[in-house]
C-alpha cells in the first residue's frame, strides 16, 4: 500500500522577544489561544489531516490492532478494588464496577459490623461535565468531612470543595485554582491547601477555616522566587506538624506549623542551599531528615523540633546504598532504599535494630504504600516484577510474616511459570556497567536470532522500575524479549547515576 504524503504544517511568520533574545516560531499559529477548548478552524483542519493520515497508515493493520486490543482488554479486571486500609476508626478502599471509567471510594467501621458508606462517587461527580479528574481526596481527622480536588474542564486547575460524607452534599468551594494534596488541621475545622498562579506553578499555601468567607483565608507561605520553585504540603506521620515545602529540581526548603495551631508563624527547618535536597517527617519530638548534604546518595539525620537545623546523622550516606524515602512510625523508621540498583525495604527501630524485608527475584519493584496510621500493627507493601503481577502484602513485624493481601488478577489467564526474568550488567562505551532488566517467554533463543524490544529512559532522576505489565504479554507471546536499560539520567543506581546522565 502506498501512503499519501504526510500533512505538513504551514509555516507562518511569527516572532517574540524574551530576555533580549528574538525567538522565531513559525508554528505559533497551532496554539489555539482558547485551549483547552480548540475552535480555530485552521488548527482543527490540521488536526483532522493528521488523524486522516494516521488512519490511512494503520488501516492495513486494523485486524491486528483489534486482536491486540481484545487481548489487552481481557487482562484487565473491570470490577477491581483496592485492599482496605485502616485510618482512624475506619477502613477505606476504592473500587471500579464493570464498564466504569471512574472509581467509587468507600469506607466501613474498622471495628464491629457497621455498614459500608460511600465517601465519594467519581462517576456521579463526572456526570455533570465533559471532563473529570479527581486530583485528591482527604478525609478530616474526625471522619465527618472530605476535601476533594476536582478538575472538570481539563485545565489542570482543581476546585477544592468540602463535602459532608453522611449526606454527600458539598458544603463549600474553597478555591478554583487548587492543586496537590490538601491537609486538615488537627481539629478538622480548617484546611491548608496550595494554589497555582497564571503560569500553573504552585506558589502559595493558604489556610481556610470552614464556614468563613474565602476572602478571610490566610496565606501561610508564598513563594516569590521566579526561578521555578513550587510549594507543596504534607503532614507528619505522627499528625503533629503540617509541612510546607518549596523547591525545584535541585534544591529544597521546608517549614512547618503545628497541626493544632496552623496560624502560628511557620518555622524554617533550614534555609535553601543550591543543590541540597532534604525532606522531613516527625515522631517522638524529633524531625527525621533525609538529605544529600554530605553524600550524593543521601543520609538520614535527626533533629530536635525546637532546633530543626541541627542535624545529627543516624544513617550515613553510602556509595552502594541509595536512600530514597523514609517515614517515621511509632515503632519503626520505614526506609526505602536501593542496594546495587535494586529496591530494598527496611524497618529500623529507634534503638538501631534493622530488619530488611526479603525479596528474591532477579529484578523487581517494591515500596511501602498506604500506611496512614502512626502505629500500625502491620506495614502495607506493594511488589511486582516483570514476571510477577502486582502484589499487596502486609508485613507483620511481631512475627516476621509477609501476608499476601491481594495479587493482581488477569481475567483471561496468566501463567507466571511460562516466563523468565533476568538482570544483566552491560558495559557502556565508557566502561560503566549499566543494569538491564529482561523478560521473555521460556524457550526464547539467546543466539542472536530472537527479537528484542529495548526500552530506555534517562532524565530528571526518574528510575524505570522493572514492574509487571499486562500489555507486555502480547509482545512476549509473539516471540519478543522485552528489556529495560536503566541508563544514566535516571537514579536507578543512585543519585550519582542521575548526575552522570546530566553531564553526558
């Protein structure tokens, strides 16, 4: 089949000046000023031409496309549900119904036989608009209210509303330009949230007291650095502090206010220093700080809440061990790290006893997930590999048991024993050993005659995990091996691996 000539966008003279430099942009006309609503006939005409070319190119493959679509669809469990997790007096979970594009969020009492309740029905909320996206859902500490962030027009600016869970009624709209995860005050009477400016940058944190006019909302912190710093929120695991963090790709700065007194003057943990990252949690009257100030692969430090800038090392930085995250629970520090490029989860008591959680596959992805309680009886984990479907575990530190709570179901069937995964080290041109995760169906020829799909991405310090993919099975079953090259620019082998990529 001979394809028609591909459409070519017309070039139209256009230029603008920034910082004394004139920029020529002959395709500026393709940017409809009314986006996300596109009405310009010239832009629409070009999009239609692109779509027509795509349809012509893919026409001969229509049967294969339909076959692949049905295969991939058959591996998706349409009535899927998450594993309930305890938060206060309630167990929370979400679920899809067959054919639904949106979730329903539920809860039921953690004790006794109380009936389940709907916290938020995404489908019902989406029915009133052509576009819907739930950006965040946060239930108040007293369990009576839910703060929701909803984008109903595709602008990526979210409306923050407060909902009464019992009645399902929205009580008030706090802002229409919200973003991120809002944080409740300890008494459930106020909400701290972030807003975006005209450049879609999260630039300030504000406090709203329920029932008061939004004109009375107080700005707790506003970022005035025009170089790209954005503001985010968090709450310490012990629920005592609200963190207000600001930063860009290379530098962080954190402040906090008491969750019981959010109008207090924010306390600066440590002033920003170019190139220094740090994040904080709090427990037992201390801040627990993860920072790269002394080692590229980070160290874990502690500090008194009253002297937040005086950091004392608890776990020193290491060339081999890359510390990637931490949460301070009542009994343990839950530490996420990579050892020789592989995820490792570690529970450390406050007297220094460490328990690594064992995983044995050649390549896998593992993380702590969904532990909102300060003193959980068990720790929720997520795990998968290129062979093993996504699995949810509860780890019980009292017994050392790793309890399977859920294994990703593949409705059309999946036999993990038919596939094999390997982790190879391949030398780059400069001699650096690059890890490569590979999966293939057993019997795959390793003599160079087999077909290989190689994927690699190295930028922004983003690691590509060797996790499970149901769509990938269609490729493996047609004789391909699938490989992920964990190249520099990601942080698979540590933060230095990312920095090496920036220098290449």
